[in-house]
């Protein structure tokens, strides 16, 4: 997932090197390279008429937040994943600063380690361009195993700026040479390219840092599942089942502690010149399960209030306001939100469904575990394919059915003008759409519309039967 994107950078697409002794010249191509290719006895001719300056864009990419484990097995080769995981410590956190140090080949590195006296033969050169071939002296501490840099300007090696806490995996800088305008923050990409791993590229020089809410998003459908047991493992097991069905998900435990101390909104760190991620920086179609059953009495501080506000804005407007200190910037998102709560949620939702359990198992954990173990992996794969394909189907409503729906809505308003609103029409149309697509139908029929109306009436009737819980009206 694209976690951050930087300003376009210039590089030498074509450059020429010259041997001062023999005056021999060689033409090189700089595309798909981080540093210039330059032999020990060669120098780059910066005044060459052959030099061509080109432009590329750099994205900082992290693993898809909340990606399900079963999905990773399909898209990553285990051997390759083990390799890049082992290399992740060499990847710098998000920063748009391009280091000015030049790369020495691995052969030279090995030669220097075997013959330390050769270090004295190296000399300092002028110029800070990344494509220059002059090299600074190697620090004595750098000759140790692993070639790790010891510098006060290095970024923390473990802070790879993942949006969700506790996540692991490789992060990388992806340099794109064409059509980069089509990509944006939070896009999910499949990247095929040339892997460049070099510890010197992780240096960050802090001294050279850079300086729809008006329309309701149609189609969003946040569900509040109320009637969930308080402080139990019920929501945890619901989330485990969701994890087995969707490509990416995250369970947000809505506690006073998390609200007051977690970072929900990404913000710009101008000192390090990077976008510091937050919990709500999620890829499109991520399933976010908000567990409100663990919420207890307490005081929200300023951070907690901002986090709850950001969560409400994501639900209502499908946008997250990124904090750039001097201004807020709206980033659209497409997050599927499910809220579990005892009474009606404190957060906004499009549809509240109150649970009416038919059975209450004596051992909830054992019962919920049996649900997962009873389903064969082959059946789970069919569920996943089913849900994935339904997202790709086109859906439409014919003029004839549209007219019938309008007439129905007018009649509903006549019979109950106080409680039937435009939101009810929007919600019922969404339920009808889900019913149609779940049966593989790409158009709305009269029968599906009537069934959606019936389900809405049953849902509202169930809510009317419930009493207040902890002061929250259902």
C-alpha cells in the first residue's frame, strides 16, 4: 500500500564516464538504478553533451494493513517472503530525502573488509549528487559485520511507519518512471521491479528537510451490530471469522486507553519530512471492526476526542483528514465498517441490527471455535471467491423498477410521513442491491425490492421491542 508519496526527483537517465588516465569514455544508463555505475578509475563527466536528465516519482510502500494471513499464502512465494523479511531492517522509514552518499560495489566492500589498508587509498571528493562516483571515507564502525551505519542522523531501524500497531513485513521505496499521476496515497499496488538493497540508502539527513464532505458518499453501509455480550470473547470470534473471509481487516478495540493514546490520523513530520501513519490509513475495501463492547466509563482527553471525531468522519463521509500542521487535507477512503456494541453505538451508522440469539451456548469460546473448525478449507475458499466476485459485478436498476420504487416510496411517506425519510429509501435500496447481488442478479427485480422492504420492517420492529441499555436508546 502506498503510505507516503514524495516530490518527483531528477536523475541522470544517460551519463558518460571518463578514465582520466586513458581518456576512454563509456556511456551509461541511469534508469532503474539508485546510484551511478562508475568504476574505481572512472569519473562522471558532468559537462558531457551526452548527459540526459530524467524524472521519476518515489512512493513509500508498506504491507497492506490488516491483510489476512490466508491471502498472503496466495500472493507471495514463501522463499521470497523470507528473504525480504530478513532484509527489512535495511529499509528506511518513510522520508522524501534522497541520500547523497554514493554506493561502493559489494565486491569492493568485501575487498575493503579483507584489506583494511586500502581504506587509506580512498579520498574525499566534491559534489553531493547521488550519481557522482566520488566516495567519502568509510567510518571505522561501518566495517563491522552487516555494514550497519552508526550515525546520529539515521532513522530508528524498527520504525517502518506501519499504520496498524504490531504489524510486520517488508517496506520499500518504489520508484516509478511512467504514469505516476495515476497513483495516490492508500492505493494498493502489485509491484514488479528491480530490487535494490543497500544500507547506505537508509541515511536520513534531518538538516535538509522540505517545507465530499458536502455530499453523502453513496453506497456506504456501516452496520451497528447491537446486543453483543459485554466484555466477552464474542466480538473477538466474530472478527476471527471475518478474517477468514476478507482480504484485509482490523479490529479496533474502542477503549478509553486506545482512544487517548493511539494515533488515528496520519500527520506530516516536517523534521523528518515524512508522513507518519495512523490507524485509519487503510487500503480500499479494508474491513474495520470497531469493538465498542469494551468501552467503560472514563474521560476522553483532547487526543481521544479527535480520534473519535476522525472515526465518525470516516464512517459518515468516508474521508480521513490528514494533519499537515498548518492545514488539514482530506483523503477519500472506502472502508467497510462493522460496529459491535451492547446498546446502540456511540458512533454513527447506516443500519443498526439488534441480535436476538436463538441459542446461548454454555461455553461461548468452544462453540465459536467449532464454527471455524467445522468449515473445510476448500469451502472457505469458495466463500472467498464468492464474496470477491460479487464486488466485481455491475449493477443497475431499470427504468420500470425505478418508477415502481418511486411510487412505493411516495405511498410509504403518505402512510408514515414522520418516520420515513430519504435515508430510509437509501438504506432500503442498498439492502435490495445486496440481496440481488448475493443471488448473482445484476438488476433489481420487483421481488427483491419487496423482500428488502420486508427485512427493513422486521429490523425496525425488533428495535422497537428492545429497551434502553446503559442510557443508549436502541
